[in-house]
C-alpha cells in the first residue's frame, strides 16, 4: 500500500538532503528539505509533517536544539537524528529529547528506510521523559579536532558519509570510479610498497630520511654491524618502559582515577601497595596500622587530604559494579560529597537491594556476570520508576546508549571517566530524582 506521509529532512549540506530525499521518494514518501534549522522551523510553521529527519551538527542552531524546539511546539511530530559524528553522548540526548532513532553515518538506504518505516508505523516508542529532565539536558554539541579533520577529507562528488549504493554512485561518477568503492563508500586505493619509496633502507626495511636524505646509502653503523641502529634503539626503549608498574601513572588499568585523586583519600601508603590491577596487597586498615607502627605515630602527610564525611547528607546511591576496586573508588569519591553509597557486585545482590530499597540514584555497569543485555536496567525501571539510572561502562557503544536512553537511563558514562564527571553526573541525576 502506498503511503503519502510528509517528511522534512534538515541538513546544512544540500547534497545530503537531496540524496535522502531520493532514497525515501522511492518509497513514495512526500519529502521536503531545509538546509538550516531556521528554514525548517519556517516550513513547519506553515505545513504539517509526520516525521523530521535532522542532522545533529549544523551551524547557528544544531540538531539537538532544533529537536527540543520541535518537540515543544509540535509534540506529535516524530523525529530521527542522523549524524557523521556519532557519539554515545548525543545518542542518549537525542533519545531523551524525543527522537525515536539515531543513525550514525554511514548507513545504507535500507537502514534509513527501515528506521523511517518503524517510526511511522509506531514500532518505535518515544522515551518517557519528564519536562524537568528535558529542560536540564545540555544541547551543546562538541566536535573534536580529529572528527573535523576526518570530515574535511570527504570526497567532493560522493559524500563518504552518505548511504549510496554502487549503481547510484555510477550514475554520477562512471563505472570505473564505482568499482573502486569499498563497503563504506570510500575508494579502495592501492598503497605503494615501501621498497619503491624514496630513501628506503633495505637493511632496516624502513624509510630512513635521516641517512638517505644526506648520504644516499645505508649508514656506517648499519654496514658495520649488519643491524639497523634505529630498530635496536626502539627495542631498548620498549624494554625500559616495561620494567615496572608506576603507581603514580596508573591506578589499575580499568580505573578512571589519577594518582592525586586516590592519594587525596587514602594517603600514599595505600597507593604504594597497589598491584598492576589497582588492588592493594594488604587490607587498608592493616596497612595503616603497620605504617603507624614503623613510624611510632600516626602518619603525617605533606598534603591536605580530603576527609570523608562521617554523617552523609543523603542515603540514596547504589553502585552496581562487579570490579570491587572501581566500585570502592566511586564510593569514596561520592562520599566526599556527602552521599551515602551502597554497593552490589553480583546480579543477585543488585536485584535484592533494588527490591528492598528505593534508591534515588543507581550507577549501573553494563557488564555484570550473568546479566543478559540491559535486564538490570529493565528491572530497575519496572520496580523503581523514580530512580535515576546512570550507565557506566568500559564497553560503550551507540547501540547500548540508544537502548539505555529508551529504557530510562538519564546519563551514560564511558570509561575512563574522571572523578569530576562521576560527581557531576550523580549530582544532576540526584536533582532529577529529588
């Protein structure tokens, strides 16, 4: 059955708008487009659209700002966000602001059509978000220099982030160019072998501008020893770097905390006795007693260390994290701000605590042994709908950020995160749950 649903596409690159329109018009959708948020709002003021498809990164008014305005003025208009700068942060914000889906480029025509079809047929349900939470969502979009540089390298005729198929590309560029395209619309370019490059040294198997650029032949040391001195130096450096674990540079390979942050709470003796995974060889109380005995008095520190509040102002945070070292550090950091923090390290313990206590904030790791997907988040939303949930994970992905946002998570923190990030996220979540 043909459909005449009206769709508006917003992207500051006209070529992208035209190609999205071409893809969707094949399914008989009535597609209009605008190259700015302002122009889109002017169109929407005079015409009714069933669906909005908007880019995230645009000048003057970005896609998140536009989405927020549209959902305030036309709440029944459905929305899908598309972006060349896919990130868990903007994915979660898009869903919490009312978008039904979030598609990072490159996507295929089939993926775009599927998302549009699911949105229009109500297979995707808008996340239930309070007005207060929507008002607190920061719609700022930050793009790194590396992301901008990648964007500059897009092909002039065929945008590498666009979902073209081979036949569509061939219409514009010819068969020869189309044959060179890889799975992400980038041409597959053959790289020359090292041996053909200028200043290539056969002895070292590398391009050596330092010697060939000046002498035009392999260095004297190399000729004499038969070994490339650059490779020897590199091996020696690697040996020195791997000699020992430096606690000042690394507090556990999975721990998002730096040396000063940990020392400010525990004192230096604790850090001196950490192993490579950030775990102490000796229980902290015993370690303090031993050090005090050696000194004959309580340790005197050269720095002013923060005191953990003995009487926390709140009793409402649960950390669900199977890595006890990470869980302990989060608890210590939040305790300094007055939160009373409880911990759960297993699925059963987490479910029991959720059943027994109505926590205001839960910090939930995605990878807990025995947990399938987002079942713990689903359990929290089922039993404690007023609890604000923050996802913390070392396995961040846009897909889990989208699903977490749909299920009610108010924030999503990929590891490693800083103490300030965990404190700020908890404070924001606590205010939402209050």
